[in-house]
C-alpha cells in the first residue's frame, strides 16, 4: 500500500513538501534556490575542512614564535629582517609600496622641526640669534618653487628659509592611501595606525599607477631645497636642542635622506624600509617558509608562524591563552629607554612649551621617571616569565637599540642616574652587562622550584641588518632546534 503525503510518519515531510498549488514557474524557482543553498552548504563545509587542515598543519612541521616587547621596542623591525632573509622575493615585490610610508614619515619629521622653529619665534623667552624667514607662499599648496626663488629668500642674509608645517592635506592624502579611506573619526588615536600590514599594502596597490602618491610627491618635491636647508641649518639644530625636541631615530634618518626621498625616481633601499615606521593595531600574523634547506633539514620544519603582539598595555591582556603551544618567545628590550616614559605614555616628537621645559634645578636632579620605560619593560618581562601557559617556550632576549644607547651615553647621559642598580662605569658595556643579569635573575625567580629554563641573550640593533641576520641565523640553528626537541617535535 502506497503512503500518501499526509500518511507519512516523517513529521518534516509535510513542511518541506512543495505547495499543492505550486505553478511550474514557482517550482523552477524553488529548485534553483535549493541548488544554491546546497552549493553554499558545500562551500561552507569545504571552508571548515580547509580551516581544520590549516590548524593541523600549524601543529606539525611549523615553528611558532611570539614577538613581544613594548610599543616601539623594535619588534616590527626584527620581523622585517626575518622576512628579508626568508622571503626575499616577496620582500622585493613589496619594495615600491613602502614609498608612501616613508614619505609620510618624512613629512611628519618636517612638521616637528618647522613647528619647533615657529614656537621659538613666538616665544618671548626664546633667544634666537638669527630668525629664519618664513615665506608666506609656502602656506597651503603654493606655486612651484624655482632656484631663483630659493636664492632670493637668502638675499637678506638668513641661512635658512623656514617652511611652516606641511599642509595637513598632504599627510591626510598619504594616510588615505595607507588606510584606504579618509579618517574623520575623532575617537581615532593621535598616532596614525593601520589595522594590518597586509591591509595597508592592499590599499597602496589599489592606487593605480601610484597616482595619488605621485600627486603628493609632486607637491613635496617643490620643497626639496627648503627641507634640506631647514634640517642642515645650525640655528635650527640649536633651537631643537634648546627646546628639547627629541626626534626619533627614523625621523632623523629620513631628514638626512630627504633629497633622495622626494625624487620621482626614489626606490626604497633595505635600510629605508627597516627605518620606516608604521604602527599596527593588535596581533599581526605572518607565515614564512624557511629558505635554507639546511635549516629545514636540521629542524625538521619547512616554515614558521610569527605573531607580532601589540606592544601597548591594552593589547597584553588575555593573549597568552591563545599561544600556549608556541615554541619560541623573542622578547625585545629597548636598552636606551632608561630616561624615557613608557612607550604608550610617551608623547609624539614635538616641541616642549616653556612651561613643559625643565628648569636648571629640575635638570640637575636626575630622579626617576614616574612611569619609566625601564620599569614597564621589566614588568612585561616578569609577567611573561611567570605565565605558566608559556613555560615550554624557549626564551630569547634581544637587548635592542644598542646604537641609540651608545649615542645617549656619548651625549653625556648616565644610566646610573635613572636606575637603582650599581655598577662601576657608565659605559654601554657595563650597563648592558647589568641589564643581562637583571633579566636572567627575574626569570630564575619566576621559575622558582620548577625546571630552570635557559635564556638566550643577544645585543642587537634591529636597523643593523647585517648584525641582526647573524643573530637570527644563530637562533635558527641552535636555540630553535633545542626548543623543538624539548617538546618532542624533532
């Protein structure tokens, strides 16, 4: 006996059955919709299966490494060095994209210097021996400058022709290229940040033939001589020093190379890219294949996943639970920050007002910063050492930015005036030796009665690519192999 529809025991059959009065056109539409739904279901299943495979692959044949440190500690620069070593083809392909980042860095640096001079001129307490002339024609988008115009500005005996801060529209245009849209949200942080390196590169590639970048460059190139003269002027340097305008090392670098950067033929060098600064938000993830067959054979791995964790305090909470299976933690300690506030509380490079500048009495008393970068650095290191989820990871410590440390000490600054440690000499080597001992001691205290871990310490300058490559090669062939053996991966 054949069952009719209303006789079937399946309670869903009646619900899923087509309407009794369905027309042929409606039936065709229903069938097409069912096919599309089935295709979507297959696509979702395939994506889930693919994601599962990727997760499985990441647990076998892959090295996982965390890059940790304060904001501005040099994590991204170390990552650039790794990519330069292991992904050279991709690195060279991305080279033209960095022009927009570098030009923005240069414009920001010019703004800092020009604003410092403007403030000095307007400050009644500031004694400027020779006041540079500020040509009115540089306000906004001025007409193209010529050599004759440049010479005429010096006819009055002034050594430099000060330009006011670069029109904000120029910087806005560059940020629009990098961000993909014009940012008008008042809640955005004062320091420009992008969501991810991959995204900003896609945004730059979307600028067909780099037309937007070239439009900005054409305007900036008209200021080539003025920018160069501004930065090289002795009066300007004296004002910056007197007003304690501390430029970042990358800002000084790009000002030194401004003539080359504003050229239409400019193509960034490796060192240009290492110096370029473009802060990102949150966790950045990179998959890099080991290019050296000997390394792959020694480690039994073919690639590594590198996670760059945001350096600010708000990015540090709760991230460890997602990385309990990492093999290596590379911690960046900026050793030059003994007299600086923590990275996130440090204001951007800009002139200090007369009220902000310390008096001679204040300057004579060294004291210790209320929220020092050194204190924040050790607190972050201690929290990592104490975290039980990260106990199996090999610890690598880079005492980074030793070039900036040596520069500070050469300028007369003494680390002993800002820390409670005691050592005989104020030279960089003595200070680095003391720091090394402090970091190792903090790890021993965190380990307590548990298995003692080894901490591998290197003195580095991340912008020195040759030196950094030697260090990275060393940790590949020695430290990482030991780490993987300890977790029975090789």
